[in-house]
C-alpha cells in the first residue's frame, strides 16, 4: 500500500463526453505531482472514454452490483466496469445507502464482488447530523465498518475507507480538524481489530466539502491519508488545487 496521499474525485451523476477535457487536464497535471496518487470515478458511461484519455491516474466506478452477471436490468457488475477500464470502485456511498436503501450487508457483498473481479475498493462510511448530535457518530461508523468491510485473507491491502459525514457532503460545512482526527483514529482502531496488523496501513480518506481552500488543514489531520472529493473534482482547476495542497503537505 502506497504512503502517498490518495486524492479521489467522485463525479457522481455529472459528466458527458464534454467533460473529458477536464479528465485529460487532471491527468496531465498529475504527471508533475507524483507525490500524490490521483484517481477519478466518473459515471459508468464515461469510464471507458476517461480511461483512454488518462495515462497516469486510476479510473474507477462509483458502484457495482454484487452479482457478476445475470438478469439485473440496469445494473452493472464489477467485471464489466473492470473491462471498461476501472481498477477500483467506490461502494457504500451515503447517497446510495439513502437513495437505494443499501444495507451494510449489501455494501459488503459489493466490496467482495469487486475484490473477486481483481479490483480494489473504497468503502464509504459516515454518520448523519442527527446521529452526531445524539453522540452516536463513532458507534454508527463502527457498525458500518464491521458490517460493510470485506473480510478474508490479504484483503486489507485492496481496501480504502472513506469517512464522509453525511451532513458535510455538498453543504460547505466540515467537521473541525480535531473531530476529523478523532474519528479517523477511531476508524484506525476498528481497522486493526478487523484486519489485525494489516489494518494499520489501510488508507482512510476524508470526504465532505473538501475544497482547495480547506484541503491542507483537513489532509494534515490525524490518520487522514487522502480525500474523496465531490463537487470540487468536477473541474481540473479546483481539483488540482486540492492535489497541489496534498503535494505541498508531503515531505521530500
Ligand atoms: P462534496 O465534496 O461535493 O461535498 O462530496 C463529497 C462526496 O460525497 C464524495 O464522495
């Protein structure tokens, strides 16, 4: 597992071929910022075209179905996105948990399907505002980790966790650096209890209103190994601001 900060753009349901120029610009700039590992997760429809544009950055999917194929109209499997050029997938994003009623058990099945197809996974967790206000944030995240993370031998090195508090997504609000550090330390403990020693090197990304202006301080918080970026990954200009902040935070 690389120690470089991992900065991943999640384009969500945004993007037509007109946006390939942004992907190309991000990829070209990433060549000059090799201290950072950069990845983009465009919608399914752009995976293949983005893979062809990009020489350096990893391309991933935003979701996969747990089955490898079959009668599942409208769904897409891990082996299909891999064939289109994806090397990783996001699973368990809070928008999917909310919009599609995805449970921890389903997220785990999806993660295991991605691993079986030879991909790596980013498993998302995070509490709602009510859960944080009720003092339940750590318990909720612990339950999500136990229920959603894939298990098995040599799995940890293929797994990244993204902590995305639901109330910080697309709102411009972020937790304090102290709160981010506290939650990431809690996630690290859980990872070590689930994966043993291998849990110490699983990367933990922060996601939720990361922007060029706040990236440096969020990336410097305890146990933060990168960022999962929504809105600010949609243009090369703002995404590069975050990638540069990550590169500047790295010692030579
Ligand atoms: P924003 O960066 O737009 O808040 O989205 C975060 C996110 O959900 C990334 O997966």
